[in-house]
C-alpha cells in the first residue's frame, strides 16, 4: 500500500516479524524499548547488525531528556544524514524516534516498525512525531512521514492483553466514523480471536485516505479521526495521564460523543447504543472514572487545542460508519449529555 505525502510517497509493507527485521539495513540506528527488546529475542540476530538503543518503556520516555539521549547517541555514533533511524516499538518509540529522525541533521530516513496494535493501526501512519513536555502531551513535534512502514501482526503475539484491547479502541473508532462493515466484523468476532491482519490493513487504508487529503490538519478533515478524543483527552488530562490508557479513555469518550451526536439530532439512538454495546463487549470502559468530575472535564476541554474561540469542536456520528466535524457545540449540551450518559 502506498501513502502519498507532501514530501513524497511511502510504502506500507505487510510482513512477518522475521522478514520485517531482516529489512533493517546494516548500520541503521534502531531505537526500541526494553519490553520490545525482550519480545524480539527470537530474531535478535537480525537487529544486532545495526546499532541499538534500548530505552525504558512507557510514556515517560517521550521526554526532552530521552530525546536528547537519542540525538546524542546518534551524534556519538557518527550517524550521517543518510543513516536510517528505525523506530521499533509502540507509539511511544514511534513518536520519540520519529522526532529524533526528523530533527537530527534536519532529518534522516525513518523506518517505522510498529509492534503494538495501536501503533500499527494509528501512530506509525500519518507522519506525526513528537514528544511531551511537563506542560502537556505532544507539545513538541513535527510532521515527518516515514520512508517506509513495516507492519507485522506477528509482533502482537507477545503484547499484553490490556495493550491489545487498548489498540482495539482505535480500530472500533475507524469503524464507527468511516466503515460500518468493520463494526459488523468486530461485532461478529472479537479482535482477540479474529485474523487481525486484514483488520489492520483496513484501518491503515482508512487512515491513509484521510491523511492524504489533509496531511497537516488544515482543512478539518483529519480532525474527524478525533472521534471520542475531545472527551477522551480531557479524561486523560484530568487524571494526569495515569490510570487509564489512551484507548480506554477514548472508549469512554466515544460513548459520550456518540450520545452527544444523538442529542444534536445527527444520528439515531441505535447508533449510540451500538457504540456503547460494542465497546463494552470488547472489554473497554464506557463510563468515566468516579473521581473525575464533569466540571473538571469541561474545563479541560475548553483549554484543549481542539476548542476554538466560539465553543467546543467534536467529530460526531451522523449514521452507522459516518461522521462529520462539528464546531461550536454549546457547552450546555455537552454538560447535559455527560451528566446523563454517566448517571
Ligand atoms: N503519532 C501519532 O499519530 C500517534 C497516534 C496515536 C498515538 N500516539 C502516541 O502513541 C503512544 C501510545 O502508543 P502505544 O499504545 O503503542 O504505547 P507504548 O509504545 O507505550 O506501548 C505499550 C506497551 O507495550 C509494550 N510493547 C510494545 N510492543 C510490544 C510487543 N510486541 N510485545 C510486548 N510488549 C510490547 C511497550 O513496551 C509498552 O510497555 C502515545 O504516546 C501516543 O501519544 C501517536
Ligand atoms: Zn487516539
């Protein structure tokens, strides 16, 4: 599959873990984390031809300090402008190593090898890379498309179940906003037992279609991917990014935003019911954590970058597998829906 971007096209290749890792060029610079390093043990010799930097796992690694560690490691090893950086891991490694690749010597080739479901269906495609600041998530970053993405669903065999379900939230999201047949497939067979590669392929096709049209988030089209994210991000923020995982927070957000879609008359009640039912069956949370108040959520949404001056903006459902971006949603509707759907 080819994805067009303003700086050229890049290929998404579906592969086995073994062949994906064989593609790492000799002398490349692989950035990964400790869990992934353990998971790729059976194929370690394919990677050891390259230079490897193994970092602590977790969101804390998407920091200025770890970013500095990455670019200084590249400099110390005399990586040149042509040396490829390989992001081998989940979204944390993809964003961090991607940002290092985007900025080291003003940009070196970037090969993405995503190893979580979330990274395979979402973060490795679309060119957003970046790191967090103590002041907020993803505050420093760039649009930097990879030169290639190697997707091997075989990596998911070692992924902890909670991480798989976390990624599944984004899969359901693509279905709810763009592809009702995908929702039907997920309803018929849980992702844990399904043949996951065609599902991943479908999600990437859907994301690629959107980012090709609105790569730099200027027309508003890319913002449709934020279904569930206005409320979801607010939950993550209020919780201080501990507790719920991203997919879990956006699952709660999707249920709330589906009911908001209904309240604004954009879809039938059955559409919102299907969102709540599907996510619950998937084992994702659908109600807010008790200690998070609606006031705190609304305050966080107001400050979020998706809120414009007039009011809140949401990607809302207009039917099964369909959505649109809605600006200036009155706060009172949001408050009313949140109070009702979590009552
Ligand atoms: N750039 C984008 O467009 C974009 C989109 C969505 C999310 N993100 C970012 O992605 C990050 C979340 O990504 P994530 O959910 O993949 O988290 P993650 O990278 O932290 O990975 C989750 C956990 O799984 C482990 N792991 C990864 N692959 C494994 C494997 N194959 N076997 C066993 N363990 C494995 C990791 O070490 C980690 O502990 C966030 O920082 C988020 O901001 C970016
Ligand atoms: Zn997301």
